C-alpha cells in the first residue's frame, strides 16, 4: 500500500473531530479506545512506553494513526506504534 492509498483509507475510515489546531481521526475499533490515558506515558517511564507500544501493535489502524500523527505534528504520546522521538526523526528525514 502506498502513501496515497494509506491517506485515502485513513480519510475514508475515520470520523474527523476538530480539536484545537488538529483534526483528530477517530478510528472504529482502535485498540487504544479503552485506554486513552495509557497512550500518553511519561517518556522516561520505559515500562509505560512499552505498554503503549504493545497496544498500538495490536491495532488495525496503526499505520493510518502513525501517518496522521507525523503529518499533524503530534508532539506528545504514542501514536501509530511510534514514540515522539521516532515520529520526529521520520519527519526530519522527510520520509513522509
């Protein structure tokens, strides 16, 4: 699946809610819906970060969520199976 297909799929499958400066997608059956606070661990708490990443890795929307987080410059939390540091590195490298 290429980037355009991922973006189209994310758009078609998501309900968009405007919150502040970003449009936050709401993915049906996302793995994090039952534990939203767990997705914003203290970056220095390795165990909490690991648990958040595990939740992401079980989610059918991991790719779309990560793409959204990078493009929307979501600076906090675990999104799409990526920490803040990982997302910043990908964005800086221009890979997305």
